[in-house]
């Protein structure tokens, strides 16, 4: 069994309207699903992705009235996005400068050209120069030209105090392969690959034994999800995690995908999520994200849910 890359990453925002503006108008992503956190229906859950909501392209946000994250270990410490080569990085460097978005110069990290930047809440992000997409799905209403649009998630970095226990789970439970090591910002970092490899299927583990644990908040990451192509493989993964002694959520049906949650030994919350059925399960592709979508098990409670949500002018 092989995970095939990242499915999505879920972060926290305390300013949903400003978050929507940044990710759709600054980064040019499409809001493909406006729904609620199924475990806390008082909070929105916003999904941003490519033009059709392809698995592996979405960053999502819980809208919680939280203070800023306290950065530290046991957390996702940077989220990557793929763009088509260094010409696109140069486009983005100028765009972020013009829009007064905090960013570093283009640099080479782990053999790839990257551009690090932050959103308005300090969410740590990175653009990674990749090979041109074979079958891109641009968003036709994006303010970013199709050739420079974000193609999907790239390498994601987590920070741990000790590599050993995390490495054991990544290799022995999740079937990842240690590919290489490098040092960045003074921290030794180990790259683990999934399935086809490449930027869309690389987890980078940075180690800092002296760092205090993070405190989740706005600008922080709640969890990272990995792709499971089919329901049959999902069932196999559910069985495998139990056999390997992992404490999991057990199977969870999110309607748009099926999920399994567990924490790796370093403390980061992982999710395994299916590619099926996708965001068009309850909305036409043309109008994804235009209205509040609720899965069938929440639809009978729509009136109460809508009454409990703050207005969101997006």
C-alpha cells in the first residue's frame, strides 16, 4: 500500500473574510467548498484549491476566534505550493512585493528554487518551482494568469524534537521512504517520500531538540492529510493502523472524503483521506463554493447551523 501524496492541509484563521480575500485574490485559488467544521458547526470550514477542487490541491481553514499561534515543535512549520518553474517564482516574487506580502528572496533549498512567504496571520507558506503541470486545472476567474497559478500542495515541513520515533512511524507504518537530508536555517531536515515522490509527495521533518511545543492558534496548522486513492485501500489502511498499534479515530465519513486521524509520535495530527467522492458530490462544478454546503447528515439542521454562524460576506 502506498500513499500517493498530500490530500489537503487544514489550518486556522481568526478572520474568515480576510482569509478568503488573501487566498482567492492574492494567491488566486478557488473557494471550492464553503461548509462547516463537522465537529464544531459554529465554525466555517473553507476549502481553497485549483479550478476543479482536485485532491492534493487544497488548503483549508477552520474559522475559530483564536489568538495567534505560538510557534514551536510538534507542528507543521511550513506549507508548500507547486508552481511551474522558476519563471513563475519570479512572477510571484514581483506579485507578493507589489501586494506588500511578507516574503524572502528566491533561494535554493534542498536543490529546488523556492520562495518563502507568510499570509496576514503569519501562516508560513512556500512556493516551490516544479516541472510544468501535465494536466493543469486553472480557475478561469482567478486574478492570476493560468500559466502562473498554484498547481497544488508541495513539500510540507513538520518540526520535531527527536527524529527517531517519527521516522519509525513514517517508514514502518506509513510506508514512506527516507530519501535524503539537508540543513536549512541551522536545522537538520530529513525528507521522506510517498508513492511517486516529487514535491507533491514529500514530507520534510526538521529537528530542533530545544524547541518548546507549539500552541495552536490563528496562523497555525491543525492537521495534514495524505491521499488514499480508493475506498478499498482506505479499509486496508484502517486495518493496518490498528495492527501497528496506532491510536486512531476509527473510520470517519466526511461525505466529501473518508478520513482516519492519528498523531505521529512527534505530536503532529495526521489524516488519511480518500480521493473519492470529491467536492462535486453535492454541488455542480460550475458553482462550487458559491453557497453554504452541508453534508446530508447535517442538512436537517441547516436552519440552526446558519443561525449560529456569523455573517460571512464572501
